[in-house]
C-alpha cells in the first residue's frame, strides 16, 4: 500500500514538473523607451545621485538638502522595488563651473537613474542641459530662479519642488510696501541667475505697488562692500533687499552700519542666506533683519520630520530652508520610479528613462510636507508658500534661524 502511495505522489510530482517545463518562458524585456533604459541587476542597488554644494561658504545649503533626501530614504526603509538605495553625488560649489563639472560626472555614470539637485540656480544653468541630454531627470529642492522653468529655456529633464522667485519677489515687495509702509528701497545682487532675478522681481513688484527702487550689484568674491553701499546710500533707501549668498551677504550686512546714511536702514534677505552661517558672518548687525523664505508653519508633518532631522544629524537647529523640499523631491522620484520601472521575475529592474520623466511630469496632488505638489508643463512642481521672518538677539546668541513667521503671503 505504501509503495502505491509513493508511486502516485511521484507521478503527480512528475506531471507538475512537466507542466512547468512546458509553460512558455516569460518574454525577455525589450527596451522600447525612446531615451533608453537603465538595467539594474537582481542584487544591485538603485543608484540616485545628488548635485549639491557641500563645501565652502554655502555648504549648509547643500548639507541641509542632502539630509532631507536621506531621511526620505530612511522612511522608505532604505529600499525601493526590492532593491537597496545607493545615494551619493558631486559637490557643485554654488557656481556655474561646479555645476557643469558635477553634471558631466553624473551624466557619465550609466548606473544613475535620477538626480536630486542642484542647490544654487547658477549650478543648474549649465548643469541641467547636460543631465537632460543624458536622458536623466533631475528634481531640484532649492533652485528658485525663474530662468530655469522659463518655457523658452527649460530643459525637458528638469523639475523642482522649490518655489519660483516670481512668487518670492512679489511677496517680499508686498510685505515691505504694505506692512512696513516703505516707499523707497534698494536691492543688491551678485549677477547670478538667482540673485539678479529675485532682486529684479522684487524691484518690479515694488514699483507696481507705487514705490521706487534702485538696483545695484556686487561681484561674487567681493569683500569690500563700502563702494556699492555708498552708491546705494545716495538714494536714501528705507530698506535694502539683498538676496545673495552667505559670503557676499555677510560682508554687506557686517559693513552696512559703517556707511554714512545707512546707520538705521532696514535690511532684508532671502532664502539663500536663511542659515545660521549667515548669522555668524554678519554678527550683531543682523538683529532686526528680515528674511523672505518658505513658510514652515503650513508644512504638513513638519515637526515630526524636523525631530528626525535633528536626532539623526545631532544638530540643535536646521541648517537651511530647503530640507523638506528635498524630502518631497526624493519621494516624488521614488513614486515615479515605481511607475516607470519594469521588474523581471529574477528581480532585475529596467528603468525606462522617458517613462520616468513622463511620470515625474504627471505628478498631481502629491501629498508632501511642503504641500500638495503638482507639476506644470515647465517643471514647476511646488506648492509655493512664502513668509517673512525677523531675527532677534536670541536667534543670534543661539545661532538658530527664526522658526515662526511674522507675516505670511495671502492664500
């Protein structure tokens, strides 16, 4: 009896094996994506690159966004589509040369599936075409220059979760004119795509409201700001708006009170210097200064996110304004990768480049920390919320940027 049972079981097993053997093999993946595909072996990681400024006077801007992206990876359990996530990148230096060099290195690495970056808009002007022409897609958490999503100039692989400075400049002008009641202002930029555009948008909107504005410029690397401040003083402005970066901004702020006529002139900066490094660079003159920057008070789940940020990196305060935008950028990329990737039975992945780009572009009502993100046809995906902050003595003593806005844009 046992022999018969064994025989029957063996026969059933043989039939099952024969049935499996007779089934047609799964068709081999054939890439038909017009930009090509990136193949990832069953045991290989999904490789995402960053292009960020992580050294020099503006390093906190890049470190801050790198940290936000890394927390998004942590919250994903360090895996996507059953593969580990590799996240590394290139230092962009917050200048055009660094952006071009970083983009060239990233474009040459055929394992990279997507890019988070850049930080400074000057990096993206030469970098975005290189990344885009390589068939890759990049999402910036902190580029704000209008140039980058201008319909005539935008690269097809470029997207951002940061606001467009057409919004920030208008909000800053509204605050100065309607809340501070000032009618005469000056702006100072450094000639870069971010600083010049934001200064011009601010001035244009301030003039539309009924005020007057003088526009001046410094060069990147300048340390003696008294000549430009002396020219500015001649127009007797009530406020000077200088949306520049830490090095030049620190010198402007520190030297302002030494220029006749500017002893009591109000100062205002923007998100490029919304960092404790700027407080250190300026010193005592920074107390009372205003800043336009993202409105953290309306971010969703922001306190929990910041708690993770501070604990993971052993910090007392956040480093710059765009950590949450970077978290959202990484999660947008994850969602798009899940839609644009084909997975073989053995775990091999095929990331379709154009399909990935299309999936990012199709982002709609994505629930992020910074709001509900929807990409327009030119890569602006932010849910822009801008507020104004003011530094007090406690901020300077603790070297922490203010957390609570004193004024918000109307929604």
